[in-house]
């Protein structure tokens, strides 16, 4: 079992412990709600069961096998195929930004890449970053790290989200020492 599979298994076990419901009971709760959209189900789980954003999001993906990683595994897609889909159409011009960020991160050492529907989740023992196009004109890097004051391009996200910080990038030249230092801090803190 990969460390990513183990992390998902642990998170699912923790969700069951925190909610006091089995996965079958959680599935029944979702089905009974009548909701069908991922975001609506996630918000219902947060509101009605007090789940955090990450747990609710992961549970919806698990229940419906709707994450990009499952789709990629099912289709046996290569990383290049996955990136071609993420950076298709109007977002194609953002691929050089993605490539510059990934080249910098790859110099840090080993990590796992978990493709999602419209971005990549980057993990060590836990997720340290998310990378993907936010719009047709910008890539966002989401970072998981604590105790860093938000300043300049480092924007603090509201509590409860998938990442504590984000950085918006519109040009490969913005993949600079400052950005790489923030990503390295997140990488190091992820174990």
C-alpha cells in the first residue's frame, strides 16, 4: 500500500471516529440528502456533521470515486496526459508556469504527486502543496505550513480550507527565490 493510500485510509478512519458514523452510514446520509453536486454535498457534511473542509472533500471523493487520481488510475493515464487535460484550451499558456514550479520542487527531494480533477496535490507524509490553474490567466500554489506571516504575494486563506496559504502566479518569472523559499518551508514541514 502506498503512503498516499495509507493516508487516505487513516483519514477515513478518523472521519468515522469524529462523526461517530460508519462509511455506510455516511453514504446513507449523503444519499438521503438528495444532493448530487460535489460542492453541495461537501458543504452539507461540514454544516450538518461539523466536518472540516479537507475531511468533507475527501469523503465526497471517496464515496463517489470522483477524484482525478481515481480517474487517472482507471484510465491508466500518464502524467503527461493528466497535465495536458489540466492545462487544456485557454489554460494551455499557463503550462510553462507549472513546469517552472515543478522543476524547483523536484530539486527538494522525493514527494508524491496525486492528480486531482483540475490540479496536482503534492505530498510527503502529508500534503504540502496544491498546484494548478485557478483561471485562464493564473496558476495558484496552495501551501500547507504554519506560523508564517502573510505578506506580499503570500495570501492567508480562511481557516478550514485545504491549504493555509496561496500564491497567485501569472508569469514564469514569478517562480523566484521568494516563492521557492515558501514552498520549501511547506515541503520540509510535511515530513
